[in-house]
C-alpha cells in the first residue's frame, strides 16, 4: 500500500530516525504493532451485508426448516437419539487471544511466533442428539499437497481423534467420503436405526446420491440446512465450536510457554544467514492430542441444569426435543423464535419464494 500511495505516507516516507517506513514493515514489526495496540486478527464471523430481500429469504428458509423439524418430531420421522450435526472449523496454530503470555513471578513476556505457525488445519466436529448428546471424536484435516495418509512420522493412534490430509487443509469431497468411511468418527447406530445427519451445503460436502454407498453402510441420510443460514440454526456453529476453541487456545498457549521455558527455538540458519527466531513447531501429532483433550474438556462441562454444551445447542437449534420430551418454539434461541413470529405461514409449510441476487 505504501508503494502505491501518493498521500502523506508513501514509499519514500521515513520515521523520526530517517528510516524508510517501507523497510520497517516486516511480519515481526506488524505483530509487535498489533500487540502494542491490542489488535487481534479475526476471521469473518456472522453474515456479510446482504440486501433486505436476501435476508428476508434466508429467514423464511429458516422458518420452513424449523417447521419441517417440528413436524418431523411429531410424526416420528425424526428421532432425537439418531440426529447428528457435523460442521468444520479452521484453526491457525499460532493464533493469539490478544494477551501476552505470563510466567509465574514474571510480569509479561513477548509473544513468540512458531515455525510454520501460519499453516492451517481443520477440525470436523460431530454432535450427537438426544439426552446423551455430546461432541463425538473429531477428525483433523492437515495441509499436505500429496494427501498423504498416514503422514510420515504422524501415526494415527491418538485416542479420541483421527486425521486425514489435503492440499488446503480443508474439507473437500474426497475427504468427505473418507470421513463417512472412517469408523472412529462415523459409525452406524448401535440399535440399527436410521441416522439423520444435518449439515451445511458447503462445496466440500457431497449430495446423498454422490455418497449413496457410504450412507447405506452407515444406515444414514443427509439433510442440508438452509443455505447461508448455518450461523442462525446450526448447533455446532452456535457456541459448541467456540467452546472447543477456547480450550484449544488455552492449552496451546500453555504449550508455547513450555516451549519458551525449554528454550525450544528454531535456530537453523537460513540462506540469508539469519534464523527465524521462532519457536519450534511441536508437530502434527501434538495437535492431534490437543484436539482430543479440547473435545474431552468441553464434553465434561455441565450447565446449571446438568446439560452438556452439545445437548443445549441441539435443543436451542431445534434438533432435539426439550428436556420435557416435547418440541416447542420456546426452547429455541430468541432469534429463531423471532423468525417464526415474523413468518408463521412459512413455519407452517409455505415455501419460501426465491429472490434474485442483486447484480
């Protein structure tokens, strides 16, 4: 931006010591600036700005979805004990929570980068329904251009988690098929009942026809949530994933402190004669264990009514019956109750009329 700027700050601008600003803008400088000003890099959350017509259509689709769920429970087509929700969430392994890391007896230390810290990975989160609702063992997706499995030096033997890999470290249709086939994360209902898996319509997910063989082996069917509305009505997206990330962040920061105390620095000299000055990456195997521990800790939590986060999210999004064994609109999140009040005819079954996206 400085190179292209013609304003007060441009490529030849200098600081008080006569040093060009453009020469100072390294990744380390940007990080220190962000820390000094308590700026935290965040991903887009919630919905981008939409036209009123598009927003209305999305809400009507949500009302239609909730009405179908209600009638499904009433007719017996849906069984809360066989309903599941799967969703993916991305992790950056050196993300910061805006705070410095502290040692006991030391006021503060500078935040430390980690080698390859910008490399992302994905957790596939699966939530079961009914009174025993919980977060099931997740699958991690690591970045690997060759889709290697197992990755050399990364045995897939951590209890409570498994993994696959892909070029982008994200869900794609090949990994989705493997996910449905992996019995450590997906298996048929133990009583032989048909499972109903609710999920969003992201491009990495396959239609029922495309994965019919895998679904038949699972005795499962897919039901897609309304497009562009998973932040409104998907249990995993409501707060379950946020709770997992809270634990992940805490455990990861504890590990970074341990690495700093052990002086586990990457001191290998680069071609330019400099070293990165970052912490050594503990490796993918460590992050498998971290994922397993994070899910276990979140599963162990109970609210004041004795409900797990998974159970509460499934109830509030309407994919489980309330604690009294009945389905009612009052169990839903307030924003879902408002949508039903705004569009009662669509909740009762009227299709949502499509709208053309503005050009």
